[in-house]
C-alpha cells in the first residue's frame, strides 16, 4: 500500500511539473512579445 501511495505521489508531481513548465514557457513567450511591442512603441 505504501508503495502504491509513493507511485501515485510521483505520478501526480510529474504531471504537475509538466503543466508548470508549459505555463512558464507560454508566459515567457507572451512577456517577450509584449516587451518587443513596448520597444517598438518607444
């Protein structure tokens, strides 16, 4: 039972990290795009 709990915990954390990294990459892309627009405006 303890082993199953650990496996479930590892899978959940792995999925969470994947979502987290996807969110970060999307966020940085949006940020760089906005930065570029600001530079063009100036």
